[in-house]
C-alpha cells in the first residue's frame, strides 16, 4: 500500500515535469525526475516498529503485519499462476487480476486498525460484499463444467493448475473464502489443457 502511494506520487511529479521546457545546462528530465522521486524505503522501521495506514506505530511482529504479509504473498502466488495461465491462453486470467485488486483492497483494510482509524480512513478502505458474490458465481460456473470429484486430488495437472493449487495453499493462510475458487480453477485449467490430475493413492501397508 505504501509503495503504491509512492509510485502514484512519483507519477504525478513526472506528469508535471513533462509540460515544462528544459533549458540547456539545467540537466535532463530523467535526472531531475530521479532526484525528486520519493524513495521506497522510509528508515522508520529500523527500531522494530512500522506504521499502519492510520499512522499508528506497531511492532513488526504484530498480527496486522503478519496478515498483510500473507495477503501480499497470496497476490504474488496468484500473479505467478496468472502468468502461466496466460501462456496457455486461459480466459480466466482477467479474473485472477481482478482477485489481485480485491486483495489490494483487503490489504488496505487490514492496515487500517479500528483503534486509530478516523472516519476518513474507514471511508477510503471500505469495500462491499459484491466481490464475494461474484466469486461465488465464478465457482458455480466452473464447477458445472468439471467432472465429479471422486478422489483426493494432489497438486498437479500442468504448470497452470499446479501454480493455482499453490496459490490455494497460500490462500488458506491468508483468507479461506478464496481457496474454493482457486481449487475449482486449478481443476478447470487441467481439464482445458488436457492434463492429468494426480490423485492420492494410499500406500500398501
């Protein structure tokens, strides 16, 4: 979230400089932009504390930062799965991007503890239940196209499917409502690619 704000601020600065004329000897636009662009690092977390969106200082081991890390990890895993899926031409890649945007909103909400949030903070980080309802529709749509589940499926079925299964596993640490979607999507990807799903076989005693 903080990085996004920094990038947005840098973008505003670059747009402003684009309309100016540069005189000889004044330096290049690229150099000036680099000098004015805000740094990603803040040097405010070296003492073991970091700031939430509301400005509240908390230990880096606080559950808020743990949840933010898990959400960020999940978005990264979904991004990797999306790249593999894009290479195979899957049409659900746009959905994965939308899920990543949802997770960004979730992260903003997590970084806004009620203990220090003002009304303006809550207004900026709130979101409706519409994404959850849309997710349920996606799950139903893919489930109707899949063969019946008759055994325990192991993460497999090609790179797209396996990456989606990995995302599902990460999701269980961050947020459970999304894991069903990723599981169904992993099976759907394997089916569309004609890849075999490996099933659990109990070892002989």
